[in-house]
C-alpha cells in the first residue's frame, strides 16, 4: 500500500510541476507584453510576439522536466530493485 500511495503522490507532483512549467513562461510573456504596452507605449502587436515565444519556451521547459523526472523515477526503481 505504501508503494501505491508513493506512486500516486509522485504522479500528482510530476503533473502539477509540468503544468506550472508550461504555463509560467506564457504568463510571463503576457505580463511583459502588458507592461510594455501600458507603460512604455509599445504597439499591441508585441502580444503576438511575446506570448508565442512564452508558449514555445513553456513546451521546451515542460519536456525537459518530464524527461528528467522519468530518468529520476527509473533510477529510483533501479535502486529499489537492487535492494530486493
């Protein structure tokens, strides 16, 4: 039962961190674009530039995180097999 709870908690952790790493760069791109439009006076086309850049950066960040998390899980499973 302990292993099932650990597995569920680990999966929830990976899913939530992947979602955060996907959404944060896009939100930052939107925030920076909003600040540039509001306070600097840049034209609103900057939204069309910064938000897609943020989305692409978010996908790259999410993929890197999921790959590293899967490698960490494989190492953990291998250590558990070695103990048994």
